[in-house]
């Protein structure tokens, strides 16, 4: 029997509620498997750790994670600590430290979810956004000088490397190729950003030659927002820079019904380091500690984790249980207009995982 070693990092806010919920469903799925189990280790890094130690995670924190098979992450963000401190001190430290350069964000309208687009059926909206996750606008290049003086200056330089752009575009073409429609849209802004984004376009053309069976087109990021709303069915796999994809993926999640549902995988495709899985939502201070957070984004992230570990059957079973639960409006949390609690949704998914009928359904699918 294989034992996967999983690090859990709940982080801040509702991360402390949804990550334990995610661990519970993973334990429920392992309980029915003779083939694999999990060994979890939880790390208490985040805002509270910062208040005590002055850092979001210890200096040797990456070493504690290095030999894990995967990381399940909640969120980083604290009302009393500047956002750039929480982000750079924890999440980006892990993503960049482990070179998790491909951030994958699938979007679908799950059964029972009321999505805001009137003319859109669930079949019209089945996207996966690939976000460059290691450089670009999040490279951290820049600085401030003359602070507090009238001549103060500040820069954030978007830094793109040929190697970084080639590997993310190649990853996106490969992912598009693996999906039935073999359709890729490369997001750009090379009309205004006339250096790095022009190189990005050139590299897209170059990499496309390696994938003659993938249909691809280019779309400016601003036009892409309108296309996502007006012509969702023309999109399938989408690749964009770090910041562009950050923005588009929030729009995608909202169009699919709620930010509370959307999952993410921060992948090191070469598997030199553990990959990290997390819901796309943040720490949601307004509802934290109340047991109202939607755990579905974490559960779907756990599906992505199972797929990454090669446990495709278990991934299918968990996704089938999630979809059975979203289909039932009495199990919708507040973000979906319902009254269900985190624990009720988690109990329902665990109960389905324990029932042999659900296993049969997933195998038939
Ligand atoms: C995301 C989030 C983060 C980001 C925030 C929390 C800094 O919005 O994962 O999309 O911008 O990367
Ligand atoms: Mg975001």
C-alpha cells in the first residue's frame, strides 16, 4: 500500500476551516482504498505565526516540505499585516522556492450552480486557465527610492525570460492537446507592452509549430474579458502571464457561479519539488471563524492533487461526490445563496464517499 506524505498549510482566515475539511474528505477516500493512504503533517504558518516570530514561515520552512508528495494550502492574508508581506512571506515563497511555474485553474459550471450568464449552458463553459506562476509581473523586480519625499519613485518591473515563457507555453499547448477540443487561446497585451509581450507572442508562434494538431489563437487580455462573457464556448484552454491570468481567473470563477468553488494547482511539472494545491479564494475575513466557508474549492483542489499523484480513480470518485453535493441546493453555502455550513457540506461529501453506490456511479462515468 502506498502512503502519500501530504503537508497541510491552512494559513489564515477561512483557510483554517477549509483545509481541515479537505483533509477529512481525503481521509474518507483513502479509507475505502486498499491501494493508498495518506500521512498528513500540518504547518501552522501564516499571520499568527508572523505575530509570534516576525516571519510568515521559518527560514528553513521549505526543507520541511521538500520531501512531501504534495501540499494542501488554504490561504494567506491577515487584516493586520500588509498583503504584500503575507503573500511574499508564504505563498510566493513556496511557489517560487519550489519552481511551481505552472498554475492550473479549471472552471466549469457544476451541477446545481446558478451561474450569472443567461445565454450560457454548462457545456459552453469548460475552461482551464494556465497561469505563468514564476515570473512576469510577480517577479518582484523593482524598488522604491526617496521614500516620503516629493521626488519619490517606485517601480514594479515585469520580467520575462525566454526559458520561462517557453516552458509555460509548451505546458499549455500540451494541456490543450490532451483535452478533447485541442483549442488554445494565448492571452497577450503586445499592443501596449511592447517588449516582453512581443517576445511572448513570438515564442507562442515558435512553440505552436511543435503542436500542429492544436488550434490556437491570440487574444488581447482586455478583449478576452468580453469574450469570456459574450462567447464563452469559443474558449477551452487559455494561457496568460501571471497577472493577466490572476485577473481572468477571478472572472472565470465568478462566471461559473462563485469564487468559493474554484480550485488551483501550483505545479512543478518536472516533479523536482512537491506541487501545491489550494482553493482560489482568499482568507475571507468577513466570514472567518463562523463555519460558513464553502469547502468545495478545497475539495476540487484535492481532486487535482489526487490526479497529480496518479490516483485517477479516487479523483473521479471525489469529483462525482462533489457534483452530487453541489446539485443539492440544501447543501449550498452562503456564497451560493444557501445556508449550509462547512461541516454539513463536508459531512455530505464524506457520506457519499463511504457509500458503494457513489463508487459505482464514478466508475460508470
Ligand atoms: C490568487 C490570489 C493571489 C495572487 C493573491 C492572494 C495575492 O489572488 O491566487 O489568484 O494574486 O496570486
Ligand atoms: Mg487572484
